[in-house]
C-alpha cells in the first residue's frame, strides 16, 4: 500500500467533512468563525482523524459513522495548537506554515476560537443525527476523549511541561509530559475510531495498546524534528524546545538513541496488532510513516 496516497485520501475525506460541519456560512458570529476556520484549514496533516478512520476500518465499521468523530478530533487538536501558541504559553509566531491565530485575530479571539473549537467537537460527535451507532458507544468514545484531553490528560501534560521549563527533569517526568500532551489524544483517536467501528474485547485492547506505543513514538520524532528541521519544512518555529530549555528525548538520550527508541516502539506497537488481519494494514503503515515523516 502506498502510504502517501492513503494519507492524501484521508486528508481529502477529512477536509470535506470539516467543510460540511463548519461551513463558511455557519451561523457563528464574525470574527470568531473566521478565526476557527483559519487554523482548522491552515493545512494540518490530519493524522488523528486518519488514525480514527483507519481504526474504524480495521474494526469493519462504516466510514460515515467515524467521520464526525474524526473531524471532532481535528477540531480538538487545532484548539490545543491555537492555545499552545499564545503569548502566555509558547508565544509562537508560526504554525502550519502560517501566522499563528493570535497574530492574525488577536489574543482574545484566539482564546475564544480555541474554546469554541473544543466545544464544537463535542457538539458534533454527540449529534446522533449524524451517525448510525448505539448511543452508549457514542457516550463511551466521547467520555474517553474528554478524559484524554482534560485535567488528567493533555492539560495535565501542558501544566507539568510549563512548570518544568528551564529545570532539569528526569526521563520519568518527560514521559509523563509526552504521554499526556500528545499520547493520550492519539490513543483516544484510535480507541474512539475502533469503538465507533464496532470493536470490543481483545481487538479493542490491542488497538489501544498500539495507540499508546505509537503516541509516544510520534512525540519522540517530533522532538527530533524540532532539532533537525527548519521553520520552512516544519511550518512552525523550529528549535523552540532548546530555546525554552525543555527536556526532550534527544536532550536526554541524544538523537541516534531517540530514533532507535522510536523505531523500537513502532515495531512493538505493530506487533500488538497481530490478531487483526489485513484490515489493520493502514494502521500499521501510518505507524511506519511516523518514523519517516519530515514535518
Ligand atoms: C493548550 C491545553 C493545551 C494544550 C496544549 C498539544 C499541546 C498541548 C500543544 C501543542 C504543541 C505540541 C508540540 C504538542 C505536541 C503534539 C504535537 C506534536 C503537535 C503537532 O501535531 P501534528 O504534527 O501537527 O500532527 P499538524 O499541524 O500536522 O496537525
């Protein structure tokens, strides 16, 4: 399978769904709508929605039942990026190759656009008119996602990251940060897609374990790219981890060892999918793609 064309197909599918769910003529006041759409359509890779759709496919589900959830994941991910870039957090000027949201719309609107994208995501994924899935499955996927991105998840990771800036932290604390800032949303994307696709039992647990491993691998590669990449290639401010004195895999283990760790994690995660057949091939290929990505 050609992973590049698969990812392009996923991007097309997700972009179309996002246009449908948050259209230009949505009844949202300006400039909030433009601010939300600006970052949402600024050109992200759509990795989390692709993982959710691939997990639903692996479970034998229907794509239309996974699409609102997949689009919601991208809204949530985009909200975290908008807020992370704010002057009071990372204070970044560039994201997805464009000026950051607050640089274009001002700080207040960027905060509100992030808030609105987050709540819109839950509005969308709990809209029963959009999918043909039992209510308890929608409830479970939404609840798990809320836990993953909230005070025990993404926000917890962000807080510990913030508190650790400029301090020397151990590998355990760094893993705590990575698992929450990045890993939990990736794992919840896969679990949610699998649940909506009708998965349960051992199969669901296998996909969840896969998600945990590749979530960490994704962040390790991101840390490496922050050192090796350029602003132009990454579409964001490269080298910011070093500048802010952040502890990362490369800063603790070096680049070569970090690559080895990421590669080992991808292989062990793929091995966890052994009970799933051919239908899980896209999930395996996305995991391998994580290692080779350059932005
Ligand atoms: C503000 C609550 C709050 C949390 C922010 C997720 C996060 C925490 C901050 C984003 C900054 C960051 C470097 C997070 C790590 C996750 C990550 C690697 C994001 C970039 O994801 P990609 O590469 O980006 O999928 P695109 O633009 O392709 O969607």
